[in-house]
């Protein structure tokens, strides 16, 4: 599932504070030191070879693309499970 960089960071901050008892400064430090570089090195390059990227966004056109992607994945899984 693709999400904007800012949204990923916001989710991480909220989660790490609420569920892991971390402070914002520590979350930001770890994000910039480890998480973001790892994303750039390992995740982002694989997107070129992905069969499908589930878009995430606002607006009707984004939700239609999101729904189509989820439907595609579900149908593919159902087909493979029947094999």
C-alpha cells in the first residue's frame, strides 16, 4: 500500500508514542537515521517490479483506484486458493 512520506511519518509518530512509549524526538531520529534510508534503499526500488501498487489518497478518483486494486488482489487470491 502506497502512502505519502508525510503520512507514513505521522502514523509512525502516533504509533510509537501511543504503543511503545517513545518520545517524538526519538521517533524522528530513528526515522531519519534508519527507516527512511531503508525505505529508499529496499522498498522504493521494488515498486518498479510490483504487479500492483495499492494507491492511498483523498478524492473520488483515488478511492476508485484503491477499490479497484483491492478487488484485483481479492480476486487473484480467490483464484489461487481454488487452484
